[in-house]
């Protein structure tokens, strides 16, 4: 029995702070106290070791009835909280992905598959026994058992389990829409599919691993930042460790608890505690846009992109060019031209063809009948024309001007070049001229106009402000391409593009040090997708394209790339902002803790107690509490990312230095003072 | 503080500013192998040196070949000086019959001069033969400066070059620096100093009877030739114990002014050379500005503290600035100025006793060195030390604009951060750890001149100065076996543990391609970048030492305000 179970639709995004996610995160933050887990993060590992050590001192002081047991307890508790808060941030960031992974796993039921043997015999086997290269057949209402390419037939497929989009899509053999995904469901018709992924390596498996973060590795930038943070931690470790003998010399003995408190306050715990949450949340934001990034590295690279290659059709212009005008040759009536145009496109099912029919109808067609007896001549890349052969021997063609002229000449006609200026004018204005001919006579020119997608110019301006150069890729001639490029506001274009010239362009950009991003869906895009630094494949595209790319857009929306670039930038900015904030915080903490440490040996040191904190204990405790609470306070920022406005790097740098650098110096002075006032009011010190 | 004191500072700074560009242009030409006006004279000599030493001057070196050559050259030089000091008694040019140096002091001195530190646990008058001074110390004064500049040039090449593994040829850079930059300047200005009254002779010290009837010994020796390179190469080791406070080494106000200029000139010139070599002089000026701001801030504090003097001394009726330990010919302003200049750089020559400065006045030289001597800095080492900070700043700032950080088109990634932070770790570790050891060991406390916070400052200053390869001292700290050995090790690591990661950083950068600038890249010559650079230097570089400093000069100052001295 085949699985007839209704597939669950992939759940739409939950809120970041969904209750279920928070509950689970609380549990996870305790589990993450495991030192083996903490060891991956040197900064927080030091905090945990410090927390454990102060706990031991608390117990010792408690047993010894030492007066400092209460203080030890407070410090130990807040150090544990510091670790827990960081764990919590990470757990919340992971939460949404985990919930999604669970939902996806439910769709991954083991189904049966109808395996097609070499001899054509059909056999029912478990879907898990399918291997690369096997063929299976799948019909309406059945679940596709494995990833594959359609070999025969066409079908409508419900892919909502993966994309969340309920409208069915068409999957057919050949061309760029041949890939099917295991776990999706055929709604109509029957297809034969060749398996392209072994069990465990399927798209759904990868997707589960990705959203769950199981395959998550530290990205290059994250590693570099970790090295910086570890270096700073070592520096502060030395500064605090040597303070113990210094204090001995000065006769101002310091307890280990106080030294640990100072150490934890100085090492960059804010960024250290939130670093992995920032990375996970960044990947998650990409996921919420319905894009599957194969690695965090790809998202990071997106933020660095210098050159964006955009296919004209579908990205910059609406996929379909529209016929807007028919210009007739001398001596041909407009009416007659409309009739011929109508006939030429009657059997042409392409959007362009349909728009010619629509235009002809608007112009008033005489002979508006379908012609069952006519023979349709489809478009091909070799002839570059299409048309109709009527039973009476009349041949009607429309197509690229040079092809039509050759065709007319071959038929014995002698076309004049009176339309040449018109063709030139249309091409120059960004349109596509189609020549229309009947037998040996050139009837006129159909003006196909490219329609720009709305709001594209603003988006390109935004990209320019980010410092990204946009290049439009089109098969059009340079004249047409230049006009559309100008109209759309892209920086450059590649006309008469072939897969080879596209590849060449990518390599040229890369050799001059630029990072290139592109989108693609066809099999012949695959090499370019693999070569580019950020390659986004459309989910509607071929398996080859999806494998070559490092991201797959489940919505198949080529303009998504722009959002991915912004997420990549936001990711780095959030790290930079919190690093700056964390380091700047140290200034106030020095002023809180140092006078507190030495004021007993050197009462004169109270001059440096600029915040006028109540007692040495309350000063140290306030700094530690501030240090812990600031992590919680910044969780939303870490998970949502800092706001990104493209306004030039220097402007952004200035604003962020002011906000996170200067702000990072000022905020803890206020925060520590406030906590001290509260502690004093509650008589806690 | 007086108007005249500040006027001197303004004139000084104006002259430094004026020589920066010509010196930088000249050095850029020298190290790019272009023709200079000295080429006709020096090129044949250069060829002969290469032939004699078997240097294949067209051969390029990878960063580690460069580092290994530099290390080998330094260690052989160290061994040579050690042997010289241990045998000077039997060698010529020893009219005073100076004895051989003890093994631990010879080790300390040999390391000290090899590493451009010139920390002196001896008195030049009684412990050095003229041969040791000329062939040992002066030799190292030249080549240790040339080594520093060579490393800086190699590091700059790492930023300039793309997609290559090599940073130049160490032997060529060393030779060209000595021949084209150090020697000509030293000859001309050495003669100037001799004209001003610095002795330059080889005969024994002269016993004279003063008109007051006292018997006095006047030291002599080849001082002029050594004095000039002492400042120019930011070496700082005095021919005599009193260093530039002595009338022999520093006879007139003019020599005092010129000596300070010499200390800053190459460091300032190197920033322009840097801009020239990276083909954007604004980059050089940005670094110059950051240095200049830190310099002015340091001088202002030191001058203010010394001019304000000691309130306890004021109470007993001696008004005015702090004149303890100062040469009266120079006074408060020129002494505070010299102290700032000599510790901004890795010079360490002194014209007054830093130990006798007020607590805050003494804090300034200490902090200058704790920053890693990047305010114009040691010749070469100041520039590459600053580049390490620039790389760290670029990394943090770059993230804030949402791109993998780039400096001069080079991406700052894992390896660059790794080497930069490794270099930045050296100063805190090597200042603080030995100080901690000395502060609790009897051997460390045995030779302290003072107790309390001031005694602590003496230890901290000693290890900070040796680690930073400065060589100036809070003279209260005396030599013993413990300090001879430990400061020797400290000087060694202070030099090479920064230079080698800096070269590795350059090697990593040289292998990268350069990314063309776009509006997505922030400029590294803007005011905001300079401000951020200073912020990183102060917070990462200086605040690390705040706990230590607060137990030394800071608390000493606070206690002085309460009427307690040490």
C-alpha cells in the first residue's frame, strides 16, 4: 500500500520567542553546561571554570563559617547565570530550526517505491532501498520516494512539504524543470524518474540537517573572531593572574573569588556568549526567507559580494516580453499585418506568442478562427523562427530579423531593407524586433517590449549604496541590452551571453579580487554556479544546478539574492557591534572593580571609585551582575541582527562606532551604578 | 608649565613634520631599489659587500626565510658581542685596562644591544673598553636598527604585494639600510656633535686638577660616532653611565634638541615611506596622526606632572617643578620632553633620571612602553607594531560595516588575526609575568632602591623597558644574577616574539589578492578610523596594564596627594 497520508505543509515561521521554543531552550541551556560543550567556546569555558572554582570557595567558606561565604555565593551564582544566559541565547537561536526539523522529519515517512527494472518490469520496494541510477514510476496521489530527474512524462507536484508554497508546480522530462524531490507528492499524471540521491543524502535529509544546525561548522569569520577573543582572554587572564602576586607585594591580599570576578568582567563574555547564537540566527533568518544555505560560509560570503550577476529575464524584467506594436512594410495594410501576426502566433504557446495574439486581437483580427488544418512550425534555436504552414501552401513565419530575411531570400523573395531603421530603432529602445513574413514577402515588424519588474531601480540603487556592482546577463544583442540596462539602472551588462561568456565574466571578476554572486536554474548554469562565490539555484531548476549552487531558493525568486546579501552583512555587523561593545565595556568595569580591590590597603584609591559605589563588595557584585544581565539584554539584538541601512561604509562605521563603541563605554557606568543602588536599597550587601 | 616649554614642543613637532616626507621618500626609493643621489657613491660598495658575503641580491625570500636569516644574523651577532665582552681585557684599544665582563652581565649586555634595547646594567666608563664600544656596541647600534627597519620594510611589502610568497631579501634590506640611511646621516651629524663638544678620541681618561683644587677624571673615548647612532637608531645605550644627561654626550641645548629630533626622525619618516610604498600616502599620514596624538597626550601629562612638582616639597618652601634627578642645564620641560620622546620610541637614552620623576610623570614613560612603543616607535619596530594594531582595528571595524574586513584591499581573515593577536600578546605577557615573579621572590626584591609602590614601579618599569626593547630604566633597580638573566630573556622575546609573528602576518598578506575599493569598503585614512585605532590601542594596549599601574605610579600619586612619599 502506498502512503496516502496527506502531507503536512512545512510550517510557516514561528516567532523567535515562541513559548514552546523558550521552554525547550531553558532545558537545553542546562544541558549545555556540560564542560565538553563549553570547551568549544574558550571565553565561556573560562567563565564556567571560574563559576566552578568560586562555588568550591563558597562551600569551603561555608564550612569554615567564614564571613565571606555570602559574597562567594552571590558571585558564584551570578557566574553560573552568566554561563546559563549564554547557553540560553544559543538554545533560543537553535529553537526555531529544531522545530522546523521536527516537522520536516514527520514528512519523511518510509514509503514504498515502484522500481522499474531493466526489462521494464515494475516491482514494489521500500523507498530506502533505492540507489542512485535506479528508475521508478510514480502516479497521481503518490509520494515521490526519492530525489530524481524526470525521464518520461510530466506531472503536477505538490511541493508544499518543502517550500511551504501550496500552489502545485509542473515537473517534466527534459529542460530545466525536471528535478523532483523525495517527500513531495504527485497530484496528477504519471512520471518515470531516475534516482539522483542515495538514502540519507537526499535534499530533505540535507535540509533537516541544515535547519537543525547539526551540520553547522564555525564559519571562517567566526573562527577568526574566536581567535581574537581567545587572544584577549589570554591577555586578561595574564593581567588578572599576575595581580595576585602584585597584591601580595602591596600587602593587599585578594581572594580568588574577587580575582575571578574581575577576570570574568574583563574577558569579552558579551560577544563570547552570543557569538554562536548570532551565527545560528543568521542561518535561521536565511531559512525564514525560504532559502536553504548549504553552509554558514555561503551566507557570510554573501555579505562580501562585490558583483552580482542577474539574469535579465525573470529577474530584472518580467519573464515575458509583450508585443506592443506592429509596423508594416510599405503597401501592407495594418489590418492585413494584424491577420498575419495573429496566424503566426496562433499555435505559439509561449508568453510572447500569446501577447502577439492578444495585440492582433486588439488591433481587430478579421479571421479569428482556429485553424485545425494548419501545420505549426515550432521555434528552434537553429531556425530562430516559428510559424504556420497553411493547407493552401501559404507559409507564415515570425522570428529574428536576419533569420527571416534569409528564409525569404531562400524562398526566392527579394526583401528590401526599408525596415532596417525600424528594427534598429526597436533594438536601440530595448525592445526585441520580430520580423513577420508571408512566403516571399516581409509583412512588417512586431515590437516586443521588455517590461521591467516594478521597484527594480530602487533595489539597484540600494545595492550600489552597499558597494555592490550589478551586471545584467542577457542573450539580447548589445544594443537592446544597453537600453534595458540603462532603464533598469544596473551598472553593467553582458549581452549575447552564452554559458562560456558568463563563466569567463565570473573568472575575470574573481581574478581582480571580487566576490561574485549569481542565480541560475538550468543545467548549463551549473558550472557558473559552482564557480561563483555565492550561487543560488532556483528550487524549480535542475538537479545539476541545485547541486552546483551553495544555496537553493525554495521560492525560486531570483531577486532573493539581494536579501541574502543583506543578511550576510547583518551577520558580520552584529558580530562587530557586539565585539566593540564588549571591549568598550571594560573601561567601566575597571573603574568599578579596581578601587574596590585596593581601597582597604590604600584608602586613597577611593578617588578612582568614580561611580561612588556603596561598598567594595557591592561594586564587584554589581559589575558581575551587569556583565551577566547584558547578555540577556542583548539576546534580541543578537538573534534579530543589528539594523542594516546601506549608506556607504564610512557612514555605517561612524554610526556603529558611536552607538556600540561610545555607547559601550557609557552604558555600563549607568548600569553598574543602577545595580549598586538596587543592591544597597535591598540591603543585599 | 611655561610658554617656552610648549614653544619648544611646537618647534620640535614642526621640524619632525617637515623631515617626515623627504626622509620617507628617500627611504622608499632606497628599499624599492630605485636610484638615489647617493647611488653613484654607494652602489659599487654595496656590490662589493654582496660579493664578499656571498649574497645573491636578486633572490627573494619567503617570510620564514626572511625571519630565519634575521634570527641567524642576530644570534651570531649576539655570540660575537658576548665573546668580545668576555675577552676585552686582552684586546687592543683598552687604555683604561678595563676587565672582562662577568658571564651573566655579558649575556645581558649582548642581548641588550643585539635587540636594539640597550638596557645597561653596567657603567660604560668602567666596564667597556674602547674596542667593545666601537666594534661591539656601535656595530650593534647600526645593525640592530637596520634589522628593525628591514623587518618593517618586509612587513610593508607584505601589504603591497599580491599573490606572491616573498617579502624581499633580508641581506639586501639590511645592507641598504645601513649603507644608504644610517651611515651617511651618522657621519654628517656625528661631525656636528663633535663640533658641539662631544669627545671623539682614543686616549685614556684625563686626570685634571680643578681651580677649586679637586682632582677630577675626565672621561674620553670615541663618543661622537656612537652618540649619533644611539639616537638615530633608537638604541639609547649611553657611552657613559649618565647617558644624555652627561655634558660629554649632550653638551649643549642644541645637541639636546637635535638628539631628540634624531630619535623621532626615522620613525616618522617610515610612516611616509609606508604611505609611499602602499601607493597611498594618506595611509601613512593616518598612522602618523594616530602616533602624533598619542605623543602629544603623553607629553602634556608628563610636562604637567613635572611642572606641577611635588606638593610635599612645596610645603617645605621649595616651590616650582620637580627638579630631583634632572640635569639643571635642561630643566623640567626639556627633561619631560626627552623622557616622552625616548619612550615613545624604543630609544631609551635619557637626559634625566626617570626614577626621580613624579609618580604621574613616571607613569607616562611606562605607559608609552606598555603600548608597545608604537608612537613613532623603535626604528622599524614602531611601524610594524603599529601595523599589528591597525590589522586588529581593521578586523573589528570591518565587521561593523558588514564585510569581511579588508586593509589596503587585503582581506583580514583567520591567519592574519592569529598572527596579529600573537604579536599583541607579547607585551602584556612579558611585562607582567616577570614582574609578578620578581615582586614575590627575594632575589627580585634584593636590589630595589625603594619600597612601597615606587619599588613596585621600579620592577615593572624594568621589565616593561626590557620587553619593549627600550632600555631606559628606573635606575633604582640594581643588577644581580636574577635580573641579568631574566631581563636578558625578556629582551630576546620582546624583540623576536613580535618580529616573527609580524613577518608571518606579512607573509600571509603577500599571498593574497587585492580587492578593488568600493563604497562597501571603509577608508582607513579617515578621522573616525584614526580615532578607533587609538581606542583599540588604549583599551587593548594600555588598559591591560591598569591593574599593575594602579598598584605602582597611580597609587603612589594618590598617596603623594595625601602626604606620603616613597
